[in-house]
């Protein structure tokens, strides 16, 4: 019992240390995002802020860090300092939403077809789909770019989302879920005279909410944080997504870290909230697809 207690204490210490180390960059970024570029000290003199100062001299009442008063002003100023920031947010929302909608429709339909329907060479076709997951994106990005140039889709929303409208991982995820879906429900509906589309939309889809939610979050988060594909497809600043825009803002002459951290957290926090809100769906879907191979 004593040995078990000591082992438990040690494990807690290790876990707490890991959490502190993992969260420290986010804490530093949050403090920097609240810090002004300059401030007026007690003598009425305007001073710059050294965000590399260590320790950061945090004080709660009144809130201060790095010797300067803290406020959320940078989160508003970022839209003035970077006039296109609002457009980048809109581009990212449109790109992630269209990609999520397309993947939901096509991956769900394809996953159900591979799990339940019978057609020639089904297993071979699915194996070929899975084999494409082993092909690095760097191999296909130049042919994809040439196709987009040929059809005039560079710097367009269509060019951003059409080539990524479906995903083999999403197809695999939904197929694995439908393989474990109770056939009895479908057979009962078939006896009642339901067609395959009727069974799919009235019976299967309402009971596949955990998998659909997980696929939606995976796809939306992946699109929201994607950098390489927007880098290939967009060259005009008006078409940048947030990842591209922040990289452009960081690399232009001088990095304003306070604004950079505010913009980065503005981009990160929504995804963190979404992920924490849908943890249950991730766990349920993981259990469902782990039963069958």
C-alpha cells in the first residue's frame, strides 16, 4: 500500500510537471498579447516594453506584466494594424466550412457504400484508396497546382476547397463506424419497405451523430490550421487564410509580438473550445471504429 501511494505521488508530480511545461508557452503568449507596445510610467515618461524580460514580473492588482499594465486592447488593435485581418478570418471560415460540408457528404456516403453495399472490386478499390494515404502530399502538389492553373482556379475559393473536398481518412473513419452499426436496424427498415436511401437518411444518419461530429471537427480543425495548401493556391493577400496571413504579418520587416500573439490566440482559442466541447464524440467514435478492422 505504501509503495503504491509513493508511486501514485510520483506519477502525479510527473504529470503536473508535464502540464506546466506544456501550458507555459500559451501562458507567455497570453501575457504578451495583453501587453501594450508602449506605456506611460509613474513619472509620465513613455516607455517601450521588453517582452523578453525574465521573470515577467506579473502582478494581479492592478494587473501588470513586464512592467506594463495589461489590457485586451491588442485584440481590437490587430484589426486596425492589419486591415486585411478580418478578410483572412472570413476566408478561413469559408474554406473550413466548405471543406467540412464536402467531406461530411462524400465521406459519409462513400463510407456507407464500402461498409454495406455490394459492387464489383469493392475491396480492391478501397485498398487502392487506402494506398493513396502512403503517398506524400509533396508528390501530388505540383500536378494539382498545374491543374488549377490550367482551369484558372488559382486565388479562388473553388481552387482552395475543390481538390480537398473528400479525404481518404474520413472515408476510412466512416466505413469503420458503419461496419459496427447494428444491421438489425437496417434489416427491420428493409422489411418495412424502406429503400437504401431511406434507410441511410432515416435510420443510419440519425444514429451516426458521434462519427459525423468527430469527422466534422477533424476536418474543420485541419482546414482551419492548414498552411501548405493555401500557400500553394493563393498569392494575393486578399485570398490569404489566417495561417498565411499571420506568416505574412510576421515576416514583414519587423515582428510586433504583442499583435502577433493576440492574432495567434484569436485564431487558436476557437479551435480549443470546439475540441473541448466535443471530447465525448471523439471518444465514442474511437471506441466504435476500434472494434473491427
